[in-house]
């Protein structure tokens, strides 16, 4: 897996903290295509986490992100955990969640977060999503979208309920799944980010998953948990700059209470955005991907492209 020079676009607006740093080894290539154009043909995937319950807030912001996600007509929706607050009960999924995100349920490929496990065994989550949640394999699974291989992992409550450390069933399955795939491009996603300058900071408990992803040639990792948007330059398994490493994007902007960053930006941070809800749109082409972080209202606040072969 080899990658080119970095490039990206970022567009800010009052009320949002937007920081853009371009790093030469970030693994992105400027194609000259403006970020507000979107090619047809390759699959489109939308990803977002931390959606909140409409009964928990005065303004149901998750209805706005759900409407935005629907308007992008995704081939798959990756929901990055904490999908139904406060505790992921089935009755709330069937009313609150289904009311706004239900129309996208046929294309939803979910992973659970810590709030789902505030109901014993994440029973509400598994019952609502049924076969799509893969309870028979503890909520982790893989699938293909176009020419891409996607892996959904379960970091639950910082891996206290379903283990993800070295040698755990999940970590070993993940490593074997990556070995068995012959896809040129791979995306993995789970709830807790290995790297973050948001409220929860780095999640060391998922380090084995991150190192497994790096060893297995994963190109892109998506997470939620922190209620902000943060994009990192490509890194290796130890978090060091590596043009052939993993790009991580935190997209916890689905409607939960937005929060500020609590630490100085990492040397590998390329973009940080707080104060805006929105979704990540991905174009999964045969040998590259394009991304846009689209805020509710239509502003594209971050965009670019990276090669994965």
C-alpha cells in the first residue's frame, strides 16, 4: 500500500473552530476536483456517530443530520456508536431513533457505543437492528461495498463488555479477517478513537485494534465518541507519521451535545471542527477515496482525496 502527497480543502464559518494543517506525508493527492462536485459511479458511504434522543434535547438536532444523510443517498450508512441516548433501550430505538433514522435502516451498518451498553448486554441495540447488528458474533463483522472491504468492530464501553485487547477473540478475528481479504482498499470503524484531542482524549484500550489495523493494511479508520470532527494525518501502529499508514477521522457530530476540544492539537491533527453537526460523506473508488465533512446547512467544512494502492 503506497500513498501520495497530502492535500485537502477546508471551509470554515462563524461559530465553528476550524484548524487546517497540511502535512506532506498525510497520504492525500490533490486531483484538482472542487470539493462541491461529487462523481457518480463509485459507492457513496455516509458515516456519523453520537446521535442523541429527541426527547433528551429541546431541539432535535439528530433529525437534521438524518435528513442530511438521507439527502446524500448513501449506499451504506455507518453509524459509529451511541445511537440512542441515554441507555439504548429497545422502546427508545423503536420510537426516537426509528422516527428519524428509520428510513435509512435498510442501508445501515451499525456498531455500538458505550450508551448502548447502559442497557444490559446492549439488548435494545441488538433487538432493534436484528441481523444487521450481528449479535451472534458479539457485534463485530465485515462486509464489502463495491471494491472496498469494511470491518465493523465493537468497542462497547471501552472494551469492558466485549474484549478487544491483544489475544482477545475480537482482535484475533480482526487480524484473520484482514489476512483473508484481497481488497486493495480497507476501512475499519468502531466507537472509541485511538487518537483524539476531544473531551475523552486518546483511548488506549483500543490500541490492539489500531495496531492490528496498521499491520493489516487498513487505509481509513472512523470513530465517534467525542462530539466533534477531527481528522489526522496517516499514522503507523505506534501513532508515528507514515505515508502508508492509517488516516483516522472522528465524526461524533450526529446531534449529541457538541463539545470543545480539551487538548492542544496533535502534531498529526490536520483538521479540527467543533460547534457544527454534520456527517462524513465518502466516495469509495477502486484505488482511492474522497471525503467531505458536510455540516447541516450544506457547508462543506473539510474535503479531500487519498489513494489506497
